[in-house]
C-alpha cells in the first residue's frame, strides 16, 4: 500500500514504524520527529496476509501524538 503519513504536534521526540498488520513490529523507522514538530513522509507497507488489516503503526516516542494517514493506493 502506498500512503502519506503526517505526525502533528507530538509531545515528545521519537519515531514511527509502519509494518504489515498481523505481524510483529519492525525495527525499521518510517519517520523520525522532534517534540512539537509537524512532519510528513511517504511510505510503502504490505497489506496484511488475510486482507482484513491494512497496516500497523508503532509509536516509538514517550508521548502522545496525532497521526494522519492518507492512502494513495494499493497493489496486488
């Protein structure tokens, strides 16, 4: 799946990891950010094997944040 992800006003510095739904979290970082920064990035992530879950997100910061995901499309 192709998507844009945007982090809005995170309370602490950190990173996000996107990975295939239904699998274990990856150590790869999709985006890093500082406290209070609004940042955007493009990403590609596999759909879950059962087709029911799109993707999973791991918040690697110690604070809360707002996350916007815009799906551009998917491939089979």
